[in-house]
């Protein structure tokens, strides 16, 4: 998992989703969010205990909350530091340590609680995309029929080789990309291209993995293996994009690189110079306060929350978003041009106005448009001409 502190892709937080047997389908199934929930409950219990003058119980609860929340990011932060990498997680860890040294264990636990939420939300957004990818791969059938030595043989799609001749019967899905050698049909490619109506296909035309054969029996020459067909390439592209953070997500890491040493130097100067001019205990405490105050909680949690909200809203509409970078790219769009009625539109166009060019009448415009539409092969489910 690539965490909110910018961990590399080969690193996972302890108890991360890579250790799970399945992708998280609900927020509660994300381990980081479970850790955050436990830490939050412990923090609340500590607050209640403190309000009832049970300071010892409150301290224990706050310590446990700190350890639970910190488990989601401190180990990975330490691994990154060993490699010489600094991120937001580094500053959050330093801030938590500073709060503990100040005796503010509850404050440290609160920092760990907030950052563990950001970790979990980012993992959840990636898990939603991975579930969409898994559904895409399910478009490939479990078996394929291939002609070998003059006989039909049933094999797994992974056993198909380039040059094999597949037999695709009506209603079956195409196991991998190929070229039609014999047969004519109408292919349902809506799951791959979004085309709303079946596409006529015959000898010499390309077919894609996951397409549904309509009425005719086809013999398709395999042109790509199952590992390199169109669906597999789509999955690889999306998986690669998941590791590419958006500008706002990278912003936290870019800020953290100079901010972490800067804050530490400032705190050290405050402690040293203050100790020379006044009470060392007071100035060391003030230096620790600077470390705690510099923790970028809002910066760490704001971007994952925004990405999760965007990816979640899009998935409810059947849109698969590759990650934060794609969300931010959409935010920069100022105009959209759509083609192919029924693919992205409602397949029910309506005439809202007729504007004639100078020297032409509205009636003539309608006559020409009606004449063109009468012989059109494009699906039309709108009102009759004239409107």
C-alpha cells in the first residue's frame, strides 16, 4: 500500500490490506480504519475516565490508544527513515514523541488516531478501484474452445497460444483478442468500449477479450495471449496509475521534506538559545510544543478524504477512477465533447431549438434534417420530425 506519508509501493503498513484475503468492500474491512476506530474508542474512554478523576485509568487508556493508532504508520515510517526517506509520517511520528515528552499522552494518541484515519481512507479508495478491476477480469470466460488437429478441445484461456483458432458460439464470451477468420455476427462490446448496441463483425475484423458473441458461430485466430490481451492491459494500466499520486497528494510529501528538518532545527535552536538565556526546562518544553504544533494533521487527512469521496461517488455511477491523479485531472477540465449516442448519453436526444442560417428558413432546415434522418442507420429514439 502506498500510504499517506508517501511510502513506496513495496512497503505495507503492519496489518495492511495486502495481508487480507480479500479486498475491502466496506470501510470497516480496512485494517487501518479498524485500528483507528479502536484508538478512537480508547481515547473517548480515557476522556470519560479523566472527567471522573480516574487519572491512572485515563493514562493507561491513552497509552493503549497511542500504541494502536501509531501501529498503522510508525513502523513504515521507521523503515523509510532507514532508507533516508522523509514524509508526512515522519513529522507525525516526531510530533507524537514530542507530545509524550511533554506528558500529553492524550494529545499524542489524538495525532496517531487522526493519521491512522488518513491511512485507512487512502487504502479504502485503492481497494474500491481494485474491486472494479477484479470485476473487469471476470469478463474472461473460464474456458475456451480451440481447434487443434481438426478436433475441438476445451482449454483454459491461459493455455491459448498465438495462432490458435478459437471457436466462439452464440452467447459465449471471447476468451482473448483475435481476428475473425470465418463467420459473421453482432458482438456485444458494451463492457469493454461502452458501445450500447451490438457491433456487426465479419472475417478480417478484430475482436476483443470479454466481447459477447451474438448470433453466428465464429472461428477466431488468437493474436494475443490471455496475459497480454486488451483486458489485461487495461488492468495493468490502472494498477500502474494507482501508484501515481495526484499533485495534492504529492504536495504533502513535498512539503514534508523541507518541513521536517526545518521544524527540528527550529526546535533545537529554541531549546539551545532559550536555555542559554533562561530556564532550560521551560525552553526545552517550548521546543517540544513547536514540534507538536507543526504536525500537519489537516494536510495529512484532507486529501485522502477528498479522494475517497470522489472515487466513491463515481463508483456509484458505474465509473472506475484510477486514483487521486485522475480525480485531480478531472478537476482541471473546463469542457467536454461527447460522441456516440448511447455510450455516454441517454440515447434519447431531443430537439430544443432550430436556428436557420442567414438566407434559410426554419422549414427548409427541418426538411433537410428529416430527409437525412429517414435513411440514417444510427439509432434514433427521439420524437419524429418535425419536432
